[in-house]
C-alpha cells in the first residue's frame, strides 16, 4: 500500500508500482483532502483530519483487502502515517518503508511553533490560491534538488489537480508535524520490519533517519525484525520522483528480505509449538 505526500496523489506512485508489480499486489491511496478523496465538511472546529483517524481508515481498508499482513510505503506526510501504522498496527503491517519521513516533534515548544507555522501556510493557501501557493512551496530549500529535475515543471503542474483548496489547506494544518503524536518514544518498541529511506542530498532527513535507526535498534525485537537505513543516490527529499529506479531496487530487496524473514519466523513458531506438544 502506497501513501503519497502533501499535495500529491496516489497516481505519482504508478511508475514505482509497475516496477514491483511482478512480485507484489500494489495499491495507492489518495489521502483525505487530496485527489479523489473528497471531504464534505470544512468547519474549523471539526477534527476532520488527524493521523489517528486516517490510520484507522487505512487499517479498515487493509482488513477489507486481505486477511493477511501488508507492507506499507509512505513518502513525507505519507511516511509519517506509515510509521504510525507500523508502530500502532503491527498485527496488520508486515513491513513499513518510511521515505523521507519523521516520527514527529518531541519538544512541546517546537510542536507549537510548527503547528502555528503550518496554520499560517494553510491560511495563505486559501488567501492567494493554490497555483501561487504551489510555486512558493517549491521554492523552499527542501526542494533544491527537485528543482533541477528535468520534469520539475510537470511535477509542479500535477500539484494543481486538487480542486478543493479548503480541504488541502485543512490537511496541511490538521496533519501538521506539530499536531501528530510524537512517535520518538515508541520507536524502541517497534514490532515490525522497517526500512528508513532518504535521498543522499537530503541532509535533514538523513540525520532524522539515523536517529530513528538508533532508537529502533534498542528494540528487543530488532534481532528478529529488519531495521535498516537506505540512502538513495542522486536524490533529494522527493526520492520517488527524483530517483525512481533506485527506489524500486531498494523496495524489491526489502520485500524479499521481509518475506524470507516472515517465512523463517513462521517456521520457528511451528517448531516451538511441535516441541511443546511432545
């Protein structure tokens, strides 16, 4: 299951899904407020979007799709959701690929500052319109590498497909990194396979991934689960857009390792059960 980032849609995962479709069934989801996921209420007092709500909805979707477990792949905002689900719903998540993602913000003051900043950006989007907002958004330092991509203008144009600006703005505000639960304290209790992916040119998220890896390595389950960091060459923050082939190769390797790990764990459990019965 693939989850896009802010301003994206599930369609941007199609090249990646095609690259691994021979060995996995793939679906991409439009996060509420984006693409085909419509929202009927914009009342500011309504908690339409929260990480908990979206994760619950995705969990129910997974239950409808398969009785087994899935691997969830998320980018940026979608990566934060993927990590949340890996930590809270490990009974249905076999693996999580966290691409340019973070566990949120631990410091209370920094959380308030980030929430206020994202609220301000959301109001700006409504005031100036999506087209001007998107142009300003991609002038940020996080996208320096992406701006040199030959398809940059096409990528920016694809961000204008959202015809419900109020919902997109609400998503920016409600799913702010400052509002989501801080997951830093939960990383050491991780009970599933996790691949932390970042672009070689994305220094900010490279450091975050390294810190996450150290915390996850403290888990008692880290000996039986895969916890890895993967640096994608020739990419900045938007790994899946800047270096799709390298990401496809990383996903294939991770999926192969997860399946092998799951098979070995299942065999060990059967052997233990057989020993108890004798």
